[in-house]
C-alpha cells in the first residue's frame, strides 16, 4: 500500500515515521517507546469524518494507534533504508 501513495505523501510519511522510529530507538533515555509515541500521535493522524460518540472515537483512536505503532516498529521493513540518511 505504501508504494501506491503519491510521491509527496510517501516522502512525508517516510520522514515522519523516520523521526518517530529514531525517537523510539532512544526509548531507554526518553521513555518514548513505539506504544507511547503512537498514543500521542495517533489522534492527530487519522480521525472519523463525522462526529460520533465517545465510544466509537475511542475504538477508532485505538485502531489508529495500533497502526502507528506498527509503522514505527517496522519502519525499516516498510520504508527501507537507514533512518539517518533521511536527514
């Protein structure tokens, strides 16, 4: 799916998750593992198109958080290459 994204979207996603992956790699110092990062970032990445109840929003946020966590933890396999080369 990632390879089907428009070029600009792919570059943005790669850089965003490259930064998050780099932060996660230093979780021993900063306490921000992939799960914690996902909980912070997920609500700002994807959301339901129309207002819903709190229960549906909570379920949706949890699903997005799992996706974000997966992308952080599997950055190299999904996006390839070395994170440092992005910067």
